[in-house]
């Protein structure tokens, strides 16, 4: 199970969320909205040193760039 740190108003988070929806892979993620749950923002800071979203956490560690995340998802789930 992968974790996605995001918030709805972030245009870069929307790129990743739309990719997940289009690939129909929502069931592979735990979604962590840092604006709805401050504990998620704390987790993200501890993990990466800041609260920049989107951040996808895989078995290989965190990914922070929307384009990099989208490329990873398309490559692995298309």
C-alpha cells in the first residue's frame, strides 16, 4: 500500500489524483490530506523535512515532484 500526502487545493496534487483516478488504482493508496488532518502534515515533515505536496511514499521511499509521480504511476500501473 502506497501513501499519498496531498491537499485538494494544490494543483500539483490534482495532477497526481487525476492520474490515480484515470488509471483506476485508488485501492492501492492510503490518502493523507494534510489540510484535513494536521497529524499527516507532521508525518510528512518528519519523513521529508517539509510539508511540500504531493508526496508519494512507496517501498523505495518518498517522491515529491508531480511529474515524477505521474510517470512512476503510468509506468507501473498502465
